[in-house]
């Protein structure tokens, strides 16, 4: 059997279906440099993403960290006490009742007593010495409170446990607080108001016949 030479493979650019290359080939060195640039870009991008993820994780841990509870300033009434002293006898002519109160402060900051009044519109209050009065830590101050009757027809002689409305300020917080001086104060006040406004004040003037 004689060997034959097979069909000759078409050369580059001679195939019926192959379009001949018209441009120059990319040199090997250029292709290598291009691939190296892409690799460096990928590495840099990966490093940037890792840094961003790390920063996000640290920020999340910082935001989720336990925080100390905010320190709140105590209200002035929590450190200031007001107690009933004794009646001032006799009161001045324009007063139905006068009595002393003792004010003590345990606040580290000075506390100002800015106002003392009572809830009845039929009565008004006079304070000596005049307010405001500053009370330092551990200090005991005494005030004289006078009760003046403005309207006998609407005075409630038996008011249970009447209270005094006091405005306090420690330079940071200002507070209106109600103090109940106690049973002895209620008793003395009732006696004084009954004396100033007798029970027959409610008896109307008889109509003419």
C-alpha cells in the first residue's frame, strides 16, 4: 500500500470562512502588562472592600456599645423639708393667723425658696422675711407666714389637711411642690379662721316684712 499525502490544511487567511486579519497583533508584552494591570486593580478593589467592611463592623460595634445611664438632677423638693413651727400670738391686726415654718435643705446646691402660698382664693399669704430666700446645704431657716382673710363668705374653716404651695429652685431645676404641715397646723388654722370669720357669717340678712 502506498502512503498518500492528506489534504493540505488551509493557511491563515485562506479559509473561505475566515476573515483575514487586517490589524497588527497585540504584542505579548502588552498583553502581559494589561493582565497585570487588571490583577492590581482587582487586588486594590478587594482591599478597599475589606477596609469598608471593617469600618462598618467597627462603627456597628461602637453604636451598639452599652452606654451609661444619663445622670439626672434631683428635684429640689427631694432635699428640702418644710415643717410647722408654732403660732405667732397675737398676730398683727390685719392677719387672721400667723405661724412659723422651718425650712431645711440637704442639697449640695443652694436652694431658693421663691414663693409660698395656699390654695384658697378667700385667703392671702404674707411672708417674713420677704422671698426669695436662699437656703444652703445643712442650713435651717425660719419663716413667719401670715394668713389674711380676703373673703369671709368663702373661707373653709374645716379643710382637713390644708397644704402650702412652695416654689423651689436649685439653679438648674424649678419646681412647684405642695407641703402638708400636718394635723397641728390644720387645727390651729381652723381655730384662727373660726375666730376671724364666726359661723353666723353665713346667716343672711332677714328680708323686711
